[in-house]
C-alpha cells in the first residue's frame, strides 16, 4: 500500500479571513485521516464561534462597502479566469488531496480535478451572454427593466465526498454574480478549500470577498444562523438540510440545498440484462458509492430478476478493491471509519430484514488498514425495507422485482428522494415517455448520467434549487423590477 503523504498546504494552522491568513481564536486543530492508510494526512485549524463572526463581518463589509459587487460582470470574470488558470496549475495537488481524503481512485481524481478550471471558465464566459438586465414592456411607464443583482453574503457549506468540485459549483457562480463568500469546509476533507483560498489570495481577489475556514457541525450552525448571511448553499445529507432549511426559514434567508438520493435504475423488458449489469457495475464503484446520485435501487421485472441478479453480482462483486493509487484497483476505500461503520450497520439491517445478500457485505480480509468495504448486492428487496429507502452512501446496490411497467414507475417514485434516475430501454420514445413520469431532477438513458453544464438538483427531499449551468447562477441573484420613463443612456438592450 502506498504510504500517506502530507497535504500540500501553505498555512494549515490558519484561517483565510479578509484576505489574510490569520490565527484562529482558539487552539483547536483537526486531524484529517488518509482513508487508505489511516495515517494523518493534514492537521488544520479549527474555527470557533468568534472566527465565524470574523469571517461573516469581513464578507459583509466586502459586499456592503467593497468594490466587488460594483465591478462589471466582465471585470469579475477576469478573476474567474485567473482562478481557473491557477486551478489548472495545481491539478496534481488537487487530485492527491481528493484521493487521500475521500478514497477516490487516483485516475478518477485526476480527471475530475482537471475539470475545475473549465468550470470556472464556463461561468466567466456567462458574463458576456447571461441577461443580467432584460427589457420588458410595462403596464405603466415607458420602459420596464428586469435587473438581476447579487443576493449578498453567501455561506457555502461543502461535504467531504467531492469538496473541490462542489466548492466550484457554489463559488464560481456566486463570484460572477457579485456575491461575497464564507466557505465552510468539512472537517473530514478541508484541504481543497485551503488550496482554493491560496489561489484566491494569489490572484488578488479583494479583501473579504472569499473567506475560508473549517469547523465542526455545532459551530457551523452559527454560520447558518448569522444575521449577516443572506444566503446558504449547502451540499450534504437530507437530515442536515432539513435543519438548515428550518433555520433559514425562521429568518427568511435564501437557501439552496443539494441533498441525498436513493436513485432508481429501471430496466425495461426490451433491454439486455448483461449490458445493464455491466453498465451499472461500472458506475457504482465511483468514489466507493459515496455519491448522492448513484443508482442504488435497481428495478427489474420479476420474471427477469434472478437472471439480472446473477449478472450484476458477477460483475459488481468481482471488482478489485484496493489502494486508490494503484492503477489496477477498481474501487478504493470509503472516506472515513465512521462512514464504513454506517455502511456495515445498513448491511446488517438489510440481512436482518430478510433481503438476500448475494455479493460482498463485509470488509475485504486482505486489508488491516484503510476504510475498505466490498462491493455489495442485495436481491429480492422489498421497496419498503430500510436498505431500499435509506441513503447508505456506500457500494451497496438493491435489486427490486416489480410486476410490470406501471409498478416500476410506482416503485421508482416511492421514496422521499428524487435526485437521479435512469431508464434502460432500446426505444428512445419509450425512454422519454417513461422518464417524464419519474419524479427526479435528472433522468439518464441506458447509463448513470448527470450534467452540471445543464443543471443538477433534486425533487422532493433531495433538495431545493439547482447547481451548474445557467440555472446554477440564478440562486445567487435577486430580481429587481425597474419601471422608468425612458431608457437610461448607455444601456443597449
């Protein structure tokens, strides 16, 4: 197994507030554990109550008094391009961080990290094409304008499974819009947020526009409650999202929530079972299943259930679990010991409830270190069982038999979640028709799919709002209607 190495950070013992690396108010430090070796990967400063307030005050001042919201969109886009260039230059560091903290395969981490710069460039380019000011014909007056302005101070709270990409999904559109940000990193995976702070300092983002700190959940709630925060954007569990939504609702703060999923892959009777099993098994081990949009409920007709289970168990159960830095590995470890214990508990409950375990279900015996868990398949699962309803967030698939297509739609929608889904059929018209009946934010065809250049988010308790694409810019904007006697000079619309 490859030994753990130390995170490539310049100021892990500091917080990034008001454009400077400052000492935290307290002396607490957070140990970040390498998921493959269980060695300490990094030690970072732990923010306390006073640090949260310092960060929000800095962001508030930068928004209310600083130049950032008053720049043109093109001027802000210049900073986004500069950030993108620095992200490109540090792809190797970002990939190393992601693999060490979250257990993702190094090959996947490299590919994903290489997409961060283009993501910032996408939003930078919207400065020239997005309609920040639209002309309308008013019912009174002569000129009606719909003006989209920055929402204000944004608290961006990111999880541990894909922190670099998720901070990009929040910070890139917020910065283009003209917002200022307090970025709160997960204690389990803070290093990419620190690296992002280094980049913001290097490119000269004005003081207070981006503030970065790491805190536990109790202290993080103070950020959500803070009267100086106009909007919260959060990715994480549905349970935490409910709490955040209730706090924001109490003070009428804006919030965008990207939460959990229990996504259905529905195999219609015209589709080849071996092909479906191979495709699903190829996508399922990404990040060891620690992906909210993973297809974890596989729905197939009762007459074809046993044949599909045999194919899926053979394909998924035989994947090579190993060191994420080893090119031969097909799945790495879970991110934390606590997460592995959660997966083990869910598997035990599934067995106790009568679901049939046909592959995996335990720690691989060849590892005495690292948070590894075998690819796991349950068969003949009743959709009412906990393993079919609860987000496990690990490499655990449930195969659910149904009577017919109508039953498949009912079962696919019978969940509190509605984040992702896929329909497996050779008939494109049938795929479209069936997909329109699924209560899901994304519906793929013949594969696990999603696209942040269009929009990503969920129905029901999978969240509120969308991230990515033009839709992902809207939550960081407030709409203002202006009704004027004439068109202002210099406004060419």
